[in-house]
C-alpha cells in the first residue's frame, strides 16, 4: 500500500482557503507513513494529510471536511509534481516538505521560498512554540523557511522484555554491551536483532546512529554540504566496520536480506518472540499494538541507541523524522502570503490541532504539552517519544530525505552491499564520494 500526498496548483484565494485547501494542498506523509521507495518507512494506507486512516482522528476536522477538493499523489509522484510546479513558479501557496533537506534547500537557493524570518521577528512564537530540535529543521543559513506541520518520529530500540528476562540481560547502554548480547541471545536460539534488509532503508538507521555516536552531527553536516571526500571521514569508516562486525557476529535474524519491512515481517519477529531487539521509528508502535495489544501493553520495552565509548556524539542525539513542514511560496500574491502566515501562526499546532494529533496517537513537536500527554492514550509511550525529542541536542533528519534523490538511492544501494559484505567500508566511502554534488 502507498500513501498519498495532496497537491493543488493554485494558491489560496482567501484566508479560509489557506486554512482548508492549502492545508492539504501539498500535504504529505509523516515518517510514520511509508514512502513509495526507500525514502520512508513501513508502507501503510493513508489519507492526504499523511496520517494512517486508522489514525484519522489526528487530522484536524476542517481538513477532513474539505479534503474532497484536493488532489493526492504517492510520495515520489508528489515530489516530481512539486518540483515541476516550484520550478515553473506555479507552486501552491503552502509548500509541503521534509524540512531543510535537499529539496527545500534547492528551492531556497533558487529564491522560490519565502523567508519567514521577518515574521518570526514580529512574533517569535511562530517558531518558538516548537521544540528546538525540531524547529531548527526548518532553518537554512540562520533563516527560517519552514514551520512544522505534524508529528515527530524519532528512531530508537524496541525490545522484548520476556526474552531479556529469559537470558537474564538488560537493554544495552553501550556498543560493547550490545555486542556482548549477541552470543547470549544466539545461544538461546533467539535472533538478537530483527532487520528488514530486503527493504534496504531500515539498514540506514544503523548507519545514521553509529556515525552520530562516533563522530557527532558534524560528520553528516559535511556530507550534506557536499564537501569533497566527506564520506571518507573516520567516523563513517568506523561505523561501517562496526556494522560488518555485527553482521559477522550473527547480530541479525538469519536471512535478514530476504525479510520485508513492507509486509511487517521484521516487526512480527519481535512480538512473536523470535527476535530480542528492533531498531525502528516510533511509527512501529501502533502496528505492534494492533497486532498484539497484550505484548504492547506489558512486554514491549524501548530504549535509546547505545553510546559508542570514546565517541564524540552526544548520547541524547536522535535520528528519524523531526516532522513535516510548511513553507510559503515566494511567488504567491501578498494576500496569499498573509493568509498563509496567518494560518501558520494561528492554525498550525493550536490547541485543537494538538489535541487532534494526540487523540490519533501522534506526538506534536510543541513545547509544554506534558500534561496533555499524560491524559492521552498510551501516555508512557507518547511521553517517552516526546522526551527524546525535547532533550535532543540534535534531531537528525533521515539521510535519505536530507540528500538529493540520486545520492539517496546510491546510499541505500551501497549500504545494502555493505550489510551483505559485498563491499568493504573503504569501497563504500569511495562509491559515495563519487556522488558528492550530484
């Protein structure tokens, strides 16, 4: 199944249109809705706001009521459509993106997106109400070009409490502890980690976290800036050696390269007791809860990615999807821009909007909602997700969204070969260095 992304070529005619048509005029899926190719996560049927239909309560009511006038596209189809529209100066007034990755960056460089910094100066709450780690994903070169429009999905380790109790172990806090668990679970006939290698993109989260833990966020920042040779950073090489060591040790379920994430086969290994741990985004929880409510309620644990001893990265850094974002087209009329900014200021993440997201099991990136979280369904889990983002010095946008489409494809293909031991860490770096600037 695929999700759909809304798009409409004409801007809002008035403030009501800005709050209705344009709200889903270019809406797309959050990280919890699976992208058509490897740019996303587990595929799941969704509506135009990028929210699983089983979570429609998370979509503001006025959007649901007016959605009938929208056009909707699969993720890649949306990207193609919006690139063409922005390039031809025919973008909708509100432009949907994944934040300061390759797509938005190119639009800003071409002068296609309105600089919202003056609006932030007029009313700092426009961005100040959001968690800092998320808000900065809408910033490029110190200027604000995008505002969060939906929930956040960090990546972390899910684990099966029963299996840990069976072998007398605790969740790993360091990489050494993680490696020590591999033979312990293997001896008990349990796969240490589930991994949907057939889908390729789940392997990226291992790369993202290890590189950050070893070298800090500056390593990927150099890559995103197209610095020549950036993929040969020692942190990249070290991370990839560790990945291959984990593969060699039998860290992943047998035949992981034939296990599909899209069919939930990897997830099932966790709650059926065949795998002890699972590195995945927060979007996995609703699927686990639906498949096995009892397991989700009492046997499912979750913990942050382990620290790498001697690494430069902050243990509180996280990776995943900070949110999706609205930007305003630089070629909209003054009236359209005013209507759009009014919506960003008063409509996006107001109390009703936040309550609707929480009711749908999503976690808004808004400051000071701890009391609301405590009253929401699954309060412990939602509060954990919120705390990760609230306390994160850096919330790294998934690399396949932050890079150009060509680089992202090359990354996933080379990473797949790395996990299969078809290339060395040095070959991986050389292959990726060849994609810089492309």
